[in-house]
């Protein structure tokens, strides 16, 4: 009885601190690799990113825009580390790969993918065909313009901690429902990414935190 009571209290506390969020699930299949689902969870000030293969999530990352920090959590080894603005600056000092100019060219076709109507564009990075995407108009059926702009800010902050970065967000002709990324030859596909679901259900605040429980170890920088 006491155990049940503690479980109910924990559930109540977690639910009472739920936060509004947008959750996007992308099915991503690399050529010659294992298909998996990349999940992006935005709550307005934070972004969580994790990938699951076979339904198993091994780790996740959380970018906090308010503090400009990145939390990296290893679920298998029960370790975590927190990166700060200084760490992001160190990444920049080490050299960053990013396209200087990205352009979008209509392919002249449209499609309906995963229930979303979209228009096909060819995407060129510094003059080279990088990918082909099917973009849906911004709106309540996918994501609104305001949501998209907020998501762009969080993604740019998240990418500051990566040695490779995408282009400055917000210039896309809509939200990408499907993308086919090419190898440097511009012909063979290296990765296919398809938006499978969008949810605006609130998520527990613990979604963006180190999981509760004993045994967690904080790593040094």
C-alpha cells in the first residue's frame, strides 16, 4: 500500500509540472544502416533530442536556451555532463563546418506523405545539390510560423555545440515532411528522413532533466 501511494505521489508531482510542448518524430534511414526514429521535443525554451533504434533510447541531449547550456545524458551507463557557453566557444575555435549559402529550387511536383500535403524542392548548399525535400506550408496542420521560428532559435543554439552545423533556419519554404540527403556526388542517397507524427501534448518537466534515482554520475568536462 505504501509503495502504491509513493508511485501515485510521484505521478501526481510529475503531471503537475507538465509543460506545453511540440514533439516531432522523424523516421530516419541511412543507406546501408539501421532505421531509427529521431525525436525532437520543444517546449519554448528547451529542446530535447534523442534517437531510438528498435524502440530503444540509449542517450539524449537537452539544449536550454535560457542558460545557453547543453545536457548530455547516457542512459545505459547512467552518466551525464553539462556543457556551457564556454564549451560552445571551444567547438567554434576547433573549426566548424557549415554551408555559407543555401538555396531552394522548386522541382515542379507535389506529394502527400504521411498524410501531409507538400511541395518538392531541390536544396543546394554552396551550389551543390545537398538534398531533395517535400515541404508543407506552415500552419496549424503541421507547425505554425511562430512555432517554426521558436524551433529555429532552439535548433541554432543546439547546433552551437556541434562541429557540423546546418544553415541558418527560418528560410525554408515550409516544414520538411520528407528529405532525401545525397552524398557529395549529388546522386546517391545517404539518408532518408520522414516526419511520422506531430504532437502538442504536454510533457513532464522531467523530460528535460537527468532521470531520477540513484547511481547517476556526473562527468567532468
